[in-house]
C-alpha cells in the first residue's frame, strides 16, 4: 500500500483514514523496495504523513469499534 499525499489525507473520510492507519507499512519501509540510499528521506516524509493521518483520524473520532469492524483486518 502506497503512502497518500498530504492533500489526500486532508480530504479522506474517517474510514479511509482508519484503513491507512491500520494497513500502511511502517515509515521508511518503502525505501527498502527500490529506493535504496534514500531511507532517511523516505522515512521522514512517511513519518510526517503518518502523523497527519493520526491527527485527522483523531479529529474524526478515532478508531471506533464501528470503523474497526468496517475495515476489518485484511487489506
């Protein structure tokens, strides 16, 4: 799963934010998939996006039981 852009995060629904929060790989992992030598840069960018996802998810009410059930555990 590819990290979203800042604009995509700001426009995302509560359910989409929860999906990203649950299923996105740890920041920097995509650097191991062909972007070698850029780990620190990729990790910093993805960490910023991950923080924004968490902030937006909290703003929309967090990971509620209903949202968790809606997205399940398989991506």
